[in-house]
C-alpha cells in the first residue's frame, strides 16, 4: 500500500446509502420498505449489466427510473409515490463516517476521486447536498466510456487521467462485484463489508476487508 497515489471510491452503497430514499418513505410504504429498497437496488444493477451486454446503453438515471417502475409493480407501491422516491434518490444520505474519513484523507495529500455508474450531474448533486464538494479532486462517471462497471474501460478512467499505474490506485467499494472488477483490472481493491456479507467467487480476493471507512486510516 506504500505506493498508493490515488484513493478512488465507488459512490452508491459505499459513500451514499442507496436505501435511504425508501427509508424516508417507510411510514407510507410500511414494513416492506427495506425489501422494496433491496429489490430496487438489485434490479437497478441487473439493468446496468444487461444493457452493457446487449450494447443498449442508457444513463444511470434512466435505469434508476426503469428499475423503480418494475419494483413498484412487484411490491404494489402506489404510483403517486414515484416522483417522491426519485427526488429522494437525488438526495441520498452518506454513511455516518464518510465526511470525517474524507477530511482525514484529504490532509494526507492523496488524489481523492469517485468512480461511479452515476452521471456526473447526479454525483455532483449528491456530493454538494452532503457538503463534500471540497474533498474530491475528481468525479469520474462511466458515461466517459459509455459502458457500466465492471467493464475494464471504466477502471481505466482515473489511471488515464492521473497518468499513474494501476497498482498505484486504492479502490474502495461495498459491492463485491465492483471490488472484483477493480481488482481484476489491477487496482488494490478494498472491500467495505458493513453487513457481514460473503464475498463472491470471481477470481479475486480483496487486498483488505474493512467494516467501515474509519478503518481506512489504518491502511494509508
């Protein structure tokens, strides 16, 4: 880890809580809100992979809308809630330790960036809403290459921008498939395992496993 020059974060599920939109509506949705939120997320991810495989690219917001529509049908959520849920998705909350950790890392003079499936506009809105706009050097969107993670072309974006080697990047994600995607590309991938999950069998084992981002300060 001594040769690290850039620390790159996934956004959704890593910095920002993807379930926070549905959680803010749990009084209206009822006890099924968490199952609904998980299904929405899984469907959203499936649509990114399927569209990449079919070469039928749409941006992340369109995929978010499409996956929400299916999820609302499956869970019989009132159609009147669609606009509210989408607006809340643009205002996802960070996990508690995120701001403090980023401030600490910023003082250590690493390049800090986000590498995400989200559009630049969506990511900039989230960063600004959570008061993080002065902490990142760059926000990288897959829209630069027009295909979703875990395609290697996505992970190449920061390497090309910073003119550094693959193994000079530390990459953090809560998504196991993303950790494997970055690791197979050549990153030092760290798995942020907040929920005691089991890692996937995808020809890669993370360099480290941490429970929250506070532990990152012990690695750099």
